[in-house]
C-alpha cells in the first residue's frame, strides 16, 4: 500500500538469521526487521517482516520475490 515501507517475507527456512535476510536484500536500506518466533519455544515460525527506509527500497525488494534463500523460495 502507498506509504508503507514494511514487507512480509514468507516461506523462510527455520534456520534463517537477520544476517541472511540482510544479505538477501543487499544494497537496499533496511530500517529494521523482525523474524517471527514462537513465544514459548523461541523456534522461528518461517516468516519475517522487513522494514525499509523508503518506499522505493520496498519496491526494489518486492522485485526479488521468488528468489531462493537457504534453499527455500
């Protein structure tokens, strides 16, 4: 949506790290991210939210949809 700079990133490996996600969006300015995890076990849920500095950066990131990361697309 217009004005949004946050993107849902799904179908992630349960082994993904913040470093891995930053690498996937290399060259784009990231303001922050949150990898969703189970509150009780701390186990990752396989998705994250990535916030970019600008709408343009978000649009560039969305063009990378479908690229593999740690063996998952």
